[in-house]
C-alpha cells in the first residue's frame, strides 16, 4: 500500500445535547468526506477508509 501526500481533506462536526429519547447526552457526530486531492497531480481521489475505521 502506498502513502501519498494529499491536501483538501474535509470534515464537519455536529454537537448534540440529547439522545433520541430526549435524555441529556452530550455527544458529537463527525462526517469526513471520502475525497482528497493528490499533491503529485492534483487529481481528486478516494481515501482508504480502513485507516479511519
């Protein structure tokens, strides 16, 4: 497996203060876009998400 330099990773975090049942439960959801830009040629490629999991 090759590791290449990238740029342009995008993520967003959303804070929630309650559970689905309405009970107090502070937690954060994070969404990470599965696309990054390769430094070598500028192409947008898919991340290998096994590292994130």
